[in-house]
C-alpha cells in the first residue's frame, strides 16, 4: 500500500510499504481522511524518527475484522483511537493495560493513518472504534480526535453559564475549545491569538472578544473585557512561556488554568501570584469521542471553518510543509483522491 513515511527532519515521502497485518483482535480500516496534527509537527521538526507513519486524526471504512472481534462489520464508517499497552509494566502485569505507563500510540510508535490502510489493535466497538452517524462526513469524523481533546479540557473546567473564559492559542484545539464553550452557553468567551486567519476563525467559532496578541497586550485586553476582574478560567492551548505567564496574570482570584498546549521548552515561573490568587493549575490530557461525535452531529460544533487545505496522500510532503509554514493553514487534511484546493 501507499503511505507517507518520515525519513528525517522535515522529510516525508509517499512510498510503497507492506500492507498492515490483521491481528485476531484488530481491525483494518481503509482511510478516507486524515488530519495533520500539531503533535505530528513537533516530531516532524526533529531528526531521528525514521520510518514513522503519522496519522491519528482519521476516519474510513472497516475492510477487515479479526477473528476475535465482535460487533464490528466490514463496510462500517468509523473513526478510531489506536494504542498498544506494553504488556510488561506494573499496570499491564495487573491486567490494567488501559493505564500502561509505556503506552505505544498510533501514528508515532506504530504506523498511523497517513496511508491507504491502517490497523487498529484490540478493536472494541464504543471503546476505541466508533461508528459514524450519517450526519458526519469523513472530514468531520477525522476532526473528532482534536475536538475530543478540546471537549475534555473545557469540560474538566466545569464552566458555568455566567463565567468569563479566555482561550489562549488559536490552533485547532483552541478554536474547538471556543466552539465547545459556545455550545455550553458560556457568557463571555475571549479568544487570544496571533495569526489573522485564526483570529477570523475564532470569530466564526463564536468568540465574543478577539485579542490580537501580535499587536495588543493580551493581559491588558482581557482585564478591560472583564471590568478589571480577570477571567474565571483560562484554557491555555499555546504552550509557551509568554502564554503561560499571561494565563496566570489574567485569571481572577480562585480561577482555573487549564493546561492543554504542549510546552516544547520547560517553564521558568514565579509561583507566588498563583498562590496569592488561589489559582488551580489543571493538566489536561484526554478525550471524549462519543461526546464529540454528538456535538458534530447536532451542528453545535463544526469542522468546516477549521479545514483550510486538502491534499492527496501523494502530496503528504506538501501537506506537512503547509501545516507548518502557511500562515493561512489551520487544519490541513489528507483526503482520498481530492486535488489540492482551499475551502
Ligand atoms: Zn492530534
Ligand atoms: Zn504497560
């Protein structure tokens, strides 16, 4: 089959690789759409990941089902999550593979969905393989994974309707966080980012106040928007020193900081303001596929304003280059037989 294979830093080539081998507990999916993720870019920029086939935000049709798998039929349209417990750690030894401390992830430690076919090990309906309602296109379904992260992170903050919430960092996760907050009926959503195309998208996603952090002081603007009170919750999706500092500064007393963005560098910080304001710093790593599928199905959340570019699998190298370098790119999709065009 064809797959996009990494050969070193910023070097992706579409080439022929062996077809996936069906495990008795696995399924094989013919891939229809697969998003390029920010997490993929972290790896793509570094050297030393030869042979990696990325792709964990995807959808497609079930084509083969292992002999031990029940309830999943060929032909079903699905999205899926892939992980493989190590089998030897403390948790695995107790039969609790879902808590494995050396979990291998689809699209990193084993081949992902930037290929014609992808194998999902230990397939179980409703646990890691999710059938798609008719309302969801394959591209919608390939957006469930990033949306599920935003949903999980926002939901962990338990925002109330009268809350003022700031979302910092308007990549896909931040923009879905804005949409989820809007769907929850949160009173005031402040969105802070730097790229014009993403500020525009934040408006479409439902943000009430847009801060152009490239031009304006984000903390000052957030304080002005909240009558100097600060926000109840910050959803920090950028993962940088500056945005972390802004989060601490714009949170009101008793506020929550949801740490969602992945930090490429360690932080230097003075914890005193967090102590003095009784802030809660909450790490967020998780997803909720069923809730995200429901949100897309209901139309309360839409993937459309976020998908800016489409490429074929043969154009995978260009897809990565675009996601990394094009200031207009929000979510780049690799889709089957779709020529390049901008939505
Ligand atoms: Zn992702
Ligand atoms: Zn383990």
